[in-house]
């Protein structure tokens, strides 16, 4: 479904990614692991065409995303739930959801999709007229995911969805990611909660200093000595 092929990415003169390649198959949950500053968020921003690779390419279902403006990416079936949620705090829950459905196909199915989102997240239905900025952290994360789903994506990218949440809400966020995947949406996930992430993913890649250094299944990573030492503290 998604192929990232040999991308080099810079911020000005500073190179962040070196020759990064990986792929995501339809129906999978794939995880990008790495320390802070390894280039994980940069990778997602490049896939979303917010950043352009100096070399290499990003191909989604046969389309070169790196050749498309970022505001058009949503039309191809890819959505991005960014780190920090990035909601519109003074707009209501429902207005934030509507913002996620501005493509032609999503707009035509908006009412049905919103009903589906409210079934997935009953709390959002209860809060639908409430300003997004007044929601709890967990509720805001539900809204960020719901807004992403409103575009009817084939692939949904999550950047640190459990960041800053209480432990009980971290468990809820992972349940949401799995639920979204069971609804037929492919998932590419960046997440610091490594043990929980590896236990539910199909495959994983490690980014270290802007390079892919390791790949394997979630179970293989849980049994890998380097992963245990570097990311699980074992």
C-alpha cells in the first residue's frame, strides 16, 4: 500500500533522514520506533508531503505522494493524526469533525461517517456541542482520531497518540488504534510506549539517527536483545 523508497530529507542544510526505505501492506499495523530526534515525525511529515525529500520517493497505491501538494494528500486516502493533536480549540467537537471531511467523497458521506464516529466514540456524541479546548486529554485524542477518520482514509498515521495522557487513557488509546484497524483502516504508528506497541503490531522498523537500522515482526522485536536493552529497559 505504501512504499517509502530511499528518501533523504533536510531541514535547510541539516539532514534528518538518510536513505530511509520501508513499506506498509494493506490491513497492517506498522510501527516506527526510535529515540527522540531519530526522525520519526519527519518521516510522517514527508509521507504527508509537508516536507519534500531531496532524494527518493514516497509511493501510495501507485501514486507519487512526494509530487503532490500536502493539501491534496487527503484525496488519495491517507490521513495524519499529528503529535499534540492540533485541534481547533475554540471550535466545537462537531465542527472539528466537519473539518476532517472536506474532500469531495468525504463531504458526500459526512453524515453517515459522523454517525459511525459517534458510535465508535460515544463520549464525542455527548460532547458534540462542547468546545474542543475544554475536553480532557483523552477526549481530545479521540477527537483527533475521529477527525482523521472523517476523511475516510485507507491509511491513518498516528504520531505519539498516547503522549501526555494518564496511564488509564494510554490503554484506551491503544484500544482505539486496534479498533480503527479492525474497521479496515491500515495504520502507521509512531509511539514511545514500545512494549504495548510491539505486542499489537504486525511489523516494526527502528529509526536511529535518521536511518532504518532494524526491521521485523512485533514478536521478533520483543525477543531482540538490542530492542530489550535500548527501548524496553531489560
